[in-house]
C-alpha cells in the first residue's frame, strides 16, 4: 500500500517532532490523563481487582468451613444463622509493588498516518490507566528513576507531574534499579534497541527475582512497511537518514528483519521467564490494559514457586 505525498509529509513531520523540533509533551498530558482515566474506569467496572484473602484487618468474605480446619476459625455468630459453619476471611493487605516504566525516548514520538496517536502517547495512556487500576486494587505503583512506590489515589497526577519535571536523559531501556523480590515490572517500549541491550536489561531485573512483563508498542507502519517510491527515512535518535529510490523493493527484507528481531526478543523473554506482549497503536488501548491486568492478576493468585507464576505466555493486543 502506498502512502500519499501529504501523508508522507505528515509522517516526516512526526519523526522530526521525535527529535525535539515540535511542541512539548507537557501540553498533551491533560488529554492523555483524561483518556487514561476513562479507560481505567471502563476496565475497573466489573473487575474484582487483585483482592484475595490473607492477613489483614479488613473483612473480605465468609466462606464455608472445611473439614480438618481448626474449630477456632469458625465464626459462630454467622454460622448460627443456618445449618452450615462459616469462616470469616480478612482481606490480604501486604501491598504489592508494581513498577511501570514507559519508554519516552525520541523514537517513541513516531506516528504514521495509519494510527491516531504516537507510540509515546499510547504508552503514557496505558501506563497511567494501569497505575490507576492497580492502585484501586490496593497495590503500590512506582516508576524506575522517576517516582517512588505510592498507593495514592491521585497516582496519575503524581505520575504526570514526575514526567513534566524530569530532566534526565530519556533512554530506550529502563535505568538500573533493584526491585524488591517478587515485585512486578511492566516495561512499555518499542524495543528497537539492540538485542544485547535488551538482554542486559532483562537480566538485571530478573536477577532481583522480579516478575517482568515486556510490552512492545509499535506503529502499524513499523509492522507493514506501507511505503513505495522515493522515501527518505529519518532516524530520530541522531543516526542520520537514508533514502530509498523504490521503497517497495525493501519491504521483503524489512519484514524478514522484523521477524528475526521479534524472535530474538521472545527468546530473551523466555530466558528469564518474562512475558512478551505485542501492541499496535491502531488497536484500542483498553485491550492491552485488560490483557496486562489479567496476566498480572494470574501471577498474583499463583503460589510463589508455581511454574504457572513464572511461565511465559504471549498475548497479542
């Protein structure tokens, strides 16, 4: 499929924007925050969250008494209402920490005419929405190198403010940090970095026994290569440009390299028992948020040593 000249011009403008030649992200944050709250509200509605029984002070539910349990666990007041015995369960209150890292490097600002928003905008919407959903479920949310774990109800505002005031270099992979054992880490990036760099990042996190969810956020043009004719491709992170006289002749080689890169990403994820999700920006953000929440919820319910907790599974959202 060939893109019209004006579409190609818009695409070139988007890449130049990634190089810092356009407006600041700060002006887009209010809209992204509003969209993330809408998605979070939609996902939260009908979800039971990640609540479960355990040590705590708050009542969660009654359940039927099981044969072999100590008699002291019976709630006699509730049991007196009918012929069955009941146990009073408290809600698990050992707050879980989830680290969410959104890639904000220049390449993430890319947007083609095939998508309504850039990879960066989609990544932030997902990060904000996921943070709100998890805090609503009783978890703590942190951002590596940017925000310490918090269970604040205004987590989206704190997240956005941390981004606005961040002056550090925006790298393509997360900074080195040591999450607590069995905490969870969500990485949102296009993962076009060299595979050795991706391997080192995962190895550092898995060495701390964290559960890792890697989400590759891609523009549909990056998967389909819908170019033909003479096209100039600009590298947004300072590596220059290259011009194709007949771009359509590059499609086969490009798709082969894409497939090889993705297989390598999956192999590295498998190596450390991390999950890998592919998300295209022409798909609804809510699909990815639901997929992530379901995967993290399954991990939360599984025993620590269970293979189900550590198994890698793929979901395409």
